[in-house]
């Protein structure tokens, strides 16, 4: 069995994010992108001056691998980490759910963090949680670190977020090393498959898949007469994707989450789903 987590320091992860940012972001030195402009520890910082006030907020609770509670101006606020989805706890929980939650707790309990918003996303999800990138005092981007180490998968909500391509590349690294949720044990439990990708391809992770999205894949349609995918995103929005939509191929349906297939757009709308925007 492959190891559950690859070795690597927080600084290494953050530097990797900076390098990936240079490859995919037109201006690496821009204030709202990863800044690789210095050879000092500042290269690990994910700065976003336009959408962050630079303050550090104490973490008072870690619920699981993608949700924490911080104190902002004396008020406890729940925060959902943007761009990632950690395995669920509970009964029954998902494979690696406890390990993911413990990792997040080890990283964040007793610390103070910077919260960075993303102007491409909503300020809060439907549960009232702030949607943020969470950055440690040393500049490490926790969201990306959890994806790189297999503690969470890349997760796109309804619209692409600012660092989507970076996180998808980090997920491919985790997949390749068999880290965490991508270990042989978890793959066997969830029946995940990993198709080969061209070396030059930029991976496309699934929009939603509780068991773990399969990058760049088209899910088999169980009934060719009913090919419409009824997806439920992280905010609980019900969105259907028809063949030919930009996001159709990368959307994976997980019936255990209440997701389903439809035979027509009319059927999907009648069931409470809305059409995808792309």
C-alpha cells in the first residue's frame, strides 16, 4: 500500500504554489496572486491586498478538514475553506475523514490566521459560513497544503475560483503519490479510478464527487436516454448539466449525496434543479 501522506514542509507546499502560480497567472507579482518575487520566505505568501485586511484572526474550533471557526471583532464566525472539499466525518464517515480533520486541527488549533476572500466567489455559502482562503502567520496557504497532502480534494463550487488551476495541479501531485484520500485503501473503498492524462494536459477535476473526483474524465451514463447530470454543489445548489456544457465532462454524479440523472431539462427543472451557467 502506498504511504498515506508524502513528506514535505509547509514552506515547500507554499513555494510549490508560488511556482505553479508563475506558470498559470499572467502576472505573478500582482497583489492578488501568488508572489514569487523574492528569494526569502515572502515567496511562500499568498497575498491578496485588495481582498484581505491583513489581520490575523484566532482559530477557536476546527470542525473538520474544510471548516473552522475564528473570532472576528469578538464574534465567532464559521469559515469554509475555498477550493477544497475534505472527506466527511460522522456515521458512516468517508475514508480518511478523521485523519483529514486531525491534520487540519494540528495545523490550525491555537493559531491565528489571515482570511483572504475571492472576488470571483460569494462572501458566504448558504449555511452562513465565510468563504475564504486561510493563510498561516508564516504565509502558508492551508487550503492548498491540504489538497497537496491528500487531506482534501480540489473542489469547484458553481464558478471557477482564483486559484483553481493551482489547486488542481496540487491534487494531481497527491494522486500520483497516493497521499491520504488517494491511497490504495481509500480508492478501494470508494471505487475510484485514475485515468492516465497526457503529460502536457492541465487536469480538470470534477465539480462535485463525494467519493473523489476523477480528473479529466467523462462519467459513464447509466441510461443513454437520460444523460443529464443533476449535480449538488458545496453550497447545496442543485444544478443540471446537459451534454455539450463546458462543465459536463468534469461533473461526476454521486447518488449517495442526492445527485441524480435526468432524461430531460424539463424533468430536472420540475425536480428543483436549475441549468448550469456553462
